[in-house]
């Protein structure tokens, strides 16, 4: 299997020392607010990687941390601790804030079918490991103490900048006006911050009471659970120049060798082609999507249509299109499921070809858009067959789109309230048919079809069939057109 390694800027063959124990570390959320859909795109990427590795037969030890202390308002150690700031604003304790948003994050994960990593350590429960790490760096001459903390001396670490390919001069040019005169280099970063008496989150250390720097957290927790050297480290692209550069510096300085073999980064989600920001009011959450009638899995499907190394632009129109496509996909899968086996069986050779194509795509640096193309080919295959449904269910182990749960629930014929707009369209079509204006009649039929509504002409009149897809279940409601009142069908 090939994966793109940010460190070498190349697609490389993934080689694990032990297929039974592939070690994967993912930077987890800072739990000071709800995760926005950009954050969640990165965790969907993490989940896809995880699922592909499992599909390919690897056994995983996957760690994703929870950052509940030490992540300052700026990634480069400036400003207040995000947890403490939110706690003050919401008049709660940082621990309450952390507990609440960690739970909310887990709920988002569950709704998005993001599988839980085996180990989810909290930063606040690993302070002693972090102190030990910092002590090691100080002993080796890479860490130095100032009045406000302990800093990493990047001038001493020869490889600084190798992940982001930024050299130290560029770092200096890019750094803001220096506030901390005691720092040896403007880009030296905090390993440990000393805290004033009033600071809520603090622990004793050899350098006085304080709290860890954000970067040391991941290095220390990764090392504790995965050992000195591990296979893959993931995060979003924004982590490349600071957070991961600093992780590399700390770990390599302490160990004398690289700690991570493959670095993988997910590209950003944009909103309306721009950055998400609180001031623009576009840092959407899963709750915002649900309020607008979109299921979390529709967002997952939306994300899967872009390669993880490409930017993806979120718009409400694009979400609508994703919803239509996802509903069609489930409907198509159901058609295969309903077909059963026997005479409808397709050649094993065809199935094998689909399977090979799918596996080729997913093992080519997680090419999920291409894999989805194969899924669509299976869906559209002229023979409807339960063997193809089984194949889709197998593919869904990677995709996580709940294809296995698709189910037909046929309700009895019953009256359903129809939206006036839809009623009007149906009436217009009936009139067109009476007028023998087949072109217009067909156009209206197609328009309705796009809305998930099909019309069947029966001797009793027109039968309206509409598909209602909720939580991965498809229901078909049958009813006669005659005698139908106004109103709108449930969302589909
Ligand atoms: P944080 O909770 O701020 O540490 O971020 C959690 C994850 O979301 C990190 O891996 C970030 O790189 C990632 N991230 C932040 N913003 C975006 C975005 N707009 N699109 C994709 N990933 C993002
Ligand atoms: Zn991290």
C-alpha cells in the first residue's frame, strides 16, 4: 500500500515492522468548544486511514489524544490557554469544559461513523510523563529555563524545519515582534509554562508550578503508548509548520533518532472558498448541519468525494448535491439487496474486477474519490444482484456510509400530506398527458424524480412513490394521488 509522506514529499510504500501491531498517532481535539466541520474532515481522514489499514489486514494500536490543557490561543505559544479562556467566559471550571466538549466530540465521532482509536489519553492525566520528557531535554542541553518557563532551543537542533521545509532565517522573518527577551531564538517554543498562583490548571514540577506546552503533550503521550519509534502520525496541514515541526525537534533531540516513520496530513476544509472563522459566523458544527436537515453521514459522504490532500470547499449547495447523491447511492444499494441471488447472480469475474479496482484505489494513497467511482459502477451495474450488495457492504468497511443498514420498509398504502408545489406539478403533468404533450409530461416527471418522487400510472390513477431516507433506512411510501391534502412530505 502506498501513502504520501509529508516528510519526504513522496508517495512511499508503507512498510510496517509488525503487521500485527501498526502504531498510529493522531493529534486529537482541543476540547474548548464543539468541533467544527473542518476539524471533523480531518478526523474523517484519520478514520479512513484506519479503516483502510484494517481492510488490508493490519492490526492497529491507534492513539488519539485529548488536549485539555496547554494549547494557547496561538499555536506558537502566545496568548492564553484556550481551556482557561473558555472556562472564564462560560464561568465553569476548565475540567467541566473539557468533560463537556470531549463528550460532544465523541458524539460527533459516533454520528459520523468515525471509529474510536484504541487509546484516547488526556493530556491532564499524563503530566508526569511530560515533565520527564522535558527533564530529559534539559539534561541533554536542548531545554533551557527562563523566568516564565522552559523552552526548546531550536538553534541546537540541526534538523529544525525539515518537515515544513522552512529554514531558520525564514522562521525569524516570519516571527512576530519578540515579547520574551529571554528566548534565545524567536521560534524557540515552550516545553513548560510557569503559572501564577491564580492560574487554575497547574502542577508541581522541577521548575515550579505550571503546565505543559502543547507540543510536548503529543510527543510524551505518543512515546508512552507507542514507544520511541512508531509508524504513522496524522494531523491537519496547519500542524506541519509549528506543532509537528516542534514534535520532531523534541523527540529527535531526546532519542537521537526520528520517532515517526510516516507523517500524513489532511488538507483544509474551506467554507465558501475561504477560511472558517468565528467573525464570519461560518464555523459550522454537526448540529448546524442537522438543523438544516442534513444527516451527519451526508457530510461524511461529502468529504469522501475529495482526496484528503486536496482542499475541499463547503457550501450549502454542495451539501444538497451530496445529499441527493448519497440518497441515490443508498437507493441503488437497496435495489441490489432486493434482487436476491439465484438467476440474478453476476459472474464472479465481474465481482473480482470491481474488488481489485476498489482495492487498487484505496491502497494508492487513500484514493477514496476513485474508490467511490467504483462503488457507483457497482451500483449502476445492469444486473441487480445480492452478490453485488455483499460487495458494497464489504467496501463499506472502508467507507463507513452505513450501506449495510440499508433496508426497505414498505408502508401500507396510506394518505400522505403532499406539498402544494409537488401537488401542482403532478396536476400539471396529468393535464399535459391529457393534452398529449408527452414532452412536458416527461419533463415534469424527471423534475419530480430529482426530488425523489416517482410517478406510476396505474388503472386507478397516479401512484406517487417517494423515498424517504433517514438514518440510512429507506422507506417507500405508496399512496394514491386522489384525495391527497396539502402539506409537505418529510425530508428526503
Ligand atoms: P484543534 O482542535 O484546533 O487542535 O484541531 C483539531 C484538528 O482539526 C487538527 O488536526 C487541525 O489540523 C484540524 N483542522 C483545523 N481546522 C481545519 C480545517 N478548516 N479543515 C480541516 N482540518 C482542520
Ligand atoms: Zn499533536
